[in-house]
């Protein structure tokens, strides 16, 4: 029985005894992997973007909302695009500015954006994120 087991071990059903073929296959595989890596490196990566809806709140009902919107839109950053805006009534004659923007996640963060908007202290009381969606 031991002799039969030795005979079974000698039989290679897949023909992997040829070391030359294994080396050639390895070279072909390495070449293909290198070509794939080069091809992948040439492709531009997917840019992660987010759509943000901001609520910009004024100090009172006497705040010039047109000037406040002009100040907010004057913020320019690489990866920031301003969209539509509207005035939404809050109460007691006070309205807040609701403004849409699209940002590239790697370039513009919400903290930086809020900080830049609140620098207009004469017009802006606070900034809140009303909606945040990945694109």
C-alpha cells in the first residue's frame, strides 16, 4: 500500500514539473501587472464632491440681506462653487439666507467654509448646515 501512495505522489495532473514554463508564466504575469499599474496610474481619480445647503442667519430684521449674500458669494476657494439662494422667513420679520454650494471634499471643508462666512460679523450671526449630500 505504501508503494501505491508513492506512485500517486509522482503523478502530476497539472504538469507543474516544468520549471521553465513556471518562470515564463511568472514573467508574463509580472509584465501584465506592470502594464495594469501603469494604465491605472494614468487614469484621473474620482473627485469626491458634496452638495451643501447652508442657513446663514442675520443679526436682526434690519440687516441688509442683499449685502450679506454678496459677502457670502465673495468667498472664492479652489473647489467651491456657489449655487442658488433664497430668503426664508424665520419669524418676527427676520429672514435667513439659504444658499447652495458644491465643494470638492479634499479641498474645502465645512469648518473652513463656516469660518470664512462668519468673518462677516456685521451681517452674519451664525451659519448652520441645513443639508449635506455626497455627489
